């Protein structure tokens, strides 16, 4: 049994404790989900469980080993399998087989046993055909399955999963959830951290963390009876409806005529975009939906003027489109945009765009202050903080402000709510709705349910081909993930 | 983005299958012997052997020549400086040209034979080979296991980091950054918005990676290995023959 007793975490004596007196157990064969928003302390609990963080009070005991003791914790990690949020950061080896073998090699197992375990673990996660691949050639979902195989090869009694699906698209998320079910059926105890209630559907027990304490514990159906508390707990059941004023559409922003993009990969000609012919109007809110590999990022780069189309032509505001014309007119918000923040202060970082596009220093700072207020951050106090030490939601807002600051006429956003918790997602959706008053907004995503209520039109991208879909065909308030 | 270490061309020739340790040792003998050589005959002979290995490994001539590109200018410069004289007027000197050629050909054989290793050996096999050959150093308290692990992690993160650099460059370009305009200083400064997030990201990754390794009980001590390199008879024969030739050349028996 993995038992947490009276865990209290307090970083400084003056501050409010992050967690106070949290106790629960994870038994073998049980799936326990820790649900909570960013900053609820769930990741710190995970670090305690692995013995990487000593709680201020209380402790974790794993099958008799005290995780507060360095030596015992090392012993206990032999039967604790850990899977982190981003598989790119968890993969050690240059070869799929070597990656799975890494744990068993560290345990000092004989070679035949390692080989047997590698085959077994890869078969379990469905990667047997990828034995000789290099991990960086795998998709995000496959990489995460590889990380799970690496944990399973150590024959753990428990699996500790820290937001294992937050970087994945719905199909890959389904695969991971199925793997978790399978591991539980085989008798593993599972501690699973998430902020997405959908991932908790099959859990034996759900523990909601809020304000440093356990706010709820029970099953999924019991949890659904407390819907009125969800806002307070930071749980999002449905994407809340975001109001957006309709604007009369007349002028044309983009006119794509038979746009195709092909590139060479090795000796193979790959069509990332085929014969795309669409018209997008000024101030329109467009959602483009598609799974990983459908050609979303290629389309985005084409619309941002960052790549040359192979065939066809793009007309932008009635003129031929080019990288030069896109400069300053098109604002592109990449996936995880906070990963390119660099300024000394938040204000300085946000002023980067306007400065590059020729504003004077005073004008640039003025624009930065204005856009920080627009995203709901105080330019005076918040503007002086360092952008490298912000929470996920705050950093995302700063990154958005960095694009709004040079007043682009088009805003392109790639998975703008990815890896955010409920309150962060809602804030970003509201912001984008607000942006569409002054700009054309195009959102590219694999979970369109979140944006359908605000969208004027929805397009579906598959295998490089784009087509418009009936907006009503997306259930407006569907449970996230139900569509797959 | 072009990845320099990705020069490995997978294949199943005898050269590909040879043990990485044997390949490293043979190359070492070859390079060392080259520097004691005085006669053209042997250099031509070694060149022929190298070309033969190329053919056996089915390495595309163009791929092979591309690997020599970095020393092309050094070679050309050496040749020109040696072939012409300004003393008593500008004129061509044949002995100088021959001396230059002698340097250049040796340089190309050195480059070519090391290129052959990286072309025919996967990075994994190469690090394994280097790690095993370094094992005696563990007696001198060199942390051989850890060094091998570091090299392997380095190789593992090259594509990830290349991707990340691409992404940050695109993101900053979209915010109006330019990288090839203005003075040298301005160009250098333009990279700050790329390098800072890159390093911040690397530190974050390093933390997460350490956690993932700790969680899988890595200590660097008492590890076993799934991949065990086994010397085949042919590998041993290769090493003995090249060793023998090396001794004979250095000893001046063959000249």
C-alpha cells in the first residue's frame, strides 16, 4: 500500500501552506485520481511519493519503505513506476529498445531477463513494431506509451502518473487511458494526477484537492452530484458558453485558391496541404479542427507567411500574400507560447513585438501596458515580474499579450488552451472572443468543443484536405472527450 | 535542420556489421601509420584500401565526398602555398607541389577513414564501443559509465533541441525578430531572444530528465547491459592484421 499520512507542505513559515494534513491510500489494483487545478499541490504530492520532496510534516510510506529516508526511498523506487507530463523530457536513450531496457539495466538484471522484459513491455503498450526506431521519430502519443513501457519493464507494483495526457490529442489520450485500465486489471496500484475530469471516469476513487486540503473524495458518479462546487474546485465539466457579439462580415481577409504544400522527407514527397480553397472574412472567428499530423501546423505557417506554398495562391486583403506583408499584420500564437518568453521583465518581453515593428521605445512600452491590461494583468505590478517564473496560465496570458501588443489584424492560435487547467482555459477562450472584435481570429485545435460556441465557421482538416463542417454537428456543451 | 551527427547511413554490409571497437582500432592504426609514412607507394595503397572499404560498405560516392568538404579549403590552401614561389619572380615549383600533394592526400585519408566509421556505425554502437574501450580508465577513477551515459544523452537530445530551436526562431520571427540584418553586433544580439528561452528550457528538461532517471533507479553503479558487444573471429582477425601492418610500417620493414 502507498499511504500518504498528514502531508503538510509549507515553503516558508510565513506563507499559507500549499497542503495541510492530506491523507489517503493507494492500494494495489486500485486507480486513484488526484484532481485539482494548477497550484493545488497535486504535483508536490507526486514528488513526495517518489521521495524527491520531503513534506514539512507527515510522510509517505510505500509497502513499508519510508519515502522520507533517502536509502529506503531508493529501494522503494524499484517498485514505483513514474510517468511524467512531457515524454520528451523523460526519454533517456537514442533507441526504443534501449529506452525500455534502461530501468531493468539499472536494477542489474541478467541480459536474457532484460530482453524478455523489453519485449513484454513493448507488446503491452503496442509498440512491438517500433523496436528499432529512434524515439524522436515517434508521435507524442507513441512517445508517452514508450515512457510507460519503460516503467512497466521494471515490474512495478504502483504506477505514478503526473498529467500523462495533457500534451496529447484525444486519440492518443484514449490509448493512454486504456493502458492505465489494463495496468490496474493486472493488479497495479495507480496514482493518477490530472486536472481533467474526463480522465477520472473509470477511477476507483477521486480525490479533489482545493485550497490545500481534500475537498471531496468518492467515485465519479458521486462527484457529478457536486456540480455546483465545480467552479470553486477548478473542475470543468463542459466548456462554458462564451458570449461573442456577431459582427457583420463583408471584407475578405484571406482568399486561398488551390493552395498546396509539399515537401521532401528522405526520398518521399509528402503533401502536407492539398488544394485548399477557402475564403476567410475580416473579424471572422474560425476554428480549424484536425488530429495530429493532419497538416494543421503547415496550414498555420502558410497563413502566417512563414512558408512558401508549392501550388495555388493566397490573397491577403486583396493583395498577393508574402512574408513581408505578413510582418506585423499577422500575429501567431504557437502551441505552448510561454516557451519562447525571454525578457528581463514581463513588460519588456511584451514590448518586443512593437519594438521590432518600428515603434519607438515609449510607444512600445505604451502598447505593452495596454495589451497587458487587455489580458487582465496589471501592467505596473505584474509587468515588473520575471517572465520565467510564472504559472502556466499567467505565462500563457503574457505570451498572448506579446502578440496583441503589435495590434495584428489576424490572430492565429495553435492549441491555445493546451495543458492549461479549467480556469486558464476559460480565460484564454474569453480573451480570444474579445480579440475577434478588432481582428480576424483563427484557432487550430484537436478539441474544437471548447471553441465551437464562439466560432462563426468550423473547418475540418484531415490528411491535408480542408472542408467546412456544419457548426451544429458539434454538440455545443458536450463533455470534453466524448466526441471521440 | 541538418544534424551533423546523423551522418550514419544504415546498411547491412560487412563493414556495417564489424565490431565498433575493431573499426575504431583499425582507424587508429591507419591514422598513426600515415604520419610515419615517407613513400608514395604506401599512401596509394592505403587510399586503395579505403576506396575498397567504401565499395564494400556500399557508400554513395557523393555522400562520402560530402564528408570531406570541411577540409577541402585547408587542402586547397596547403597545395597552393606549397606549389608557388615568389622568390625570384612568381613561378610554379614541382617539388613543392608534390610535397603539398603528399600532405593533402594524407589529410584526406585521415578524414575519409574517420568519416567511414560514422557513416557505417550507429551512434549507439559507437558510444558502446567507446565506453568499453575506456573501461580500463575506471581504475584511474574516471567515471566511465557516467561519461558514456552523458554522450548517449547528448546524442539523444540533438533532434529534440534542434526542433526546439526551430520552434523558438519561428515564434520570435512571428513577433518581428530578424536574424540576418544589420551589423555583426546587431545580428549577435538578435539571437538573445532565442538563446534565453532555449537555455531556460534546457534546464527545465534537465530537471525532468534527472527525475525520470532517478525514478528508474539510475546510480551509474552495478548496471547490466542489454547490448553486449561480442567480438567475432573476423573482428579479431581484422585487428591483428592491421596491428601487424602497423608495426611493420612503423618499424620501417615496409617502406
